[in-house]
C-alpha cells in the first residue's frame, strides 16, 4: 500500500538532511548574532519540530538534545555570558517539551493510521470470504438441482437424457468452481484447470 503522507514521513532520509541543515544554519546565525542580543537560538525549535514529526518521540527527544548541545557549545565558546540560569532552563524546557509532546502526538497519529489500515484490510478479507461462501452455496444449490433432475430421469428410464444432464452439470460446475479460483502461474505458464489437457512435446 502506497504512502500518501507528508514528505517528511515518506522520505525520512531527506527530512534528516533538512533538519541537519537547519541545525547548522541556526548555529551559524547564533554565533553571528551572539553579541547582538537577538534570540536566534529559539530557531532551534524548527529542526526539533521537523525531527519530531518525521520520527516521532525518538526524533523529538534526539532533536531537543542536539539543539541544547549546540546552544551550550556556542554559549560556552563565544557567548557573552548574559544568559542566566533562568534563560538556560527556559530554553531547555521549551525544546524538550516541543520534542516530547510533538513527537508523542506524531506517534499516536501514526499508530491510529496503521490501526485504521489494518481494520480496513481485515474488513476487506472478511467481505471476500463472505462473498466466496455465498458463491459456494450458489454452486452447491445449482449442482444439487441438476443432480435431482438427472436422478428423476434415471428413475423414469430416460438414461440418455440423464447422461446429458450429468455431463452438462459437470461442465457447469467445473466452470463455476474455476471462476472462484485465481489463475496460478508457474514460470509464466498458466496451470491448466481441471478438465483441460496440456500439449506435451
């Protein structure tokens, strides 16, 4: 079954590359704008959100950890030291909560989608089985009716007519049963149905 989901679910490797590029871009912008007082580091939420939506809870947690690590490296290496403990905690809490909550929600949506697909496939199998049972009952009734007619003819002494009815019944039953069975192939050649002959060299 083909996937019709968003691109970051259909192409996780591409989502990983995009997230990596965002981490690099935000880190470079963070270094450049570090002494200007601009809160560029808040943009780490973008790759974290992308990873959470692409890979679920594990992606969200991993993205939050990467974002916090990059933020810490920049601040410790070239930071102006103007971010206090509250600033560190607020940034950590924001990224972690974003990664956890969005990642968990993504996992729940994906689980619901798979459950819906599984239910649809199970319902389709049940409908096909019910249809085959109904067709089987129809074949059984048809054959019994023809056999009853043939039996009546035999009892009435109409042997030739009974044989004709039996022959016709066998051919009809064979066709009806063959219609229910899928054609099987072996090496590109169809397996002959009952009553058919193969031409051997």
